[in-house]
């Protein structure tokens, strides 16, 4: 009897960790799966394998973000800063290394203005001085 309780507890621990880390369930939901495993081992474990394990969506876009040991890693498309040649994500308006302004924003409509433009093509506002 105690052996089956030990096996049930170990499987419940595995279900909790699997649900939380690999499949992204919240702590409470993973705990419910684990408690259900302890209480109704022969029912909950097969149900967990059939319905509890979510299908993982594989993203193949270059702008997705992945995590390594809980730390976010930026894998977005990058460009070179014309001033210091550092790799900078395209979405940045200023280079974080040297402070060079990569994009200008229109003071009237707030949209991006490229360096060579004299006026905003969206609202006609004169471009800011470089």
C-alpha cells in the first residue's frame, strides 16, 4: 500500500513539473493536475496524457522571442547603427550604445520619418532638424 502511495506521489510531482514547465500551465492549474493524479491515479494520468498536454505551436518567424533559463533573448531582425556599427533591433528609435537617432518621429502624427525626408508623408508636417 505504501509503495503505491509513493509511486502516486512521484507521478503527481512529475505531472506538476511537466504541466508547469513544459506546457506553460499556471501554478494553480498544474497543482490541480497533480492533486487529481494523487487522488484518482488511474483516471487522471491517462486523461492528462490525452487532453492535458497542449500541442506546442512551432514559430518559424525571425521576430519571435525565446527564453533561456528564464531570461528573455531578443531574436528580432537587426540592423547596424551607422554611427558605432553595433547591431540594433530594427524597431529601436535610438542606438542604446551611442545614442544615435535611428528613426525620427513626426511631431504631429507620431509616425516614423526616415532621415532623408523633408516632410512627413502622412500628414505633411515638416521633418525635425537632424
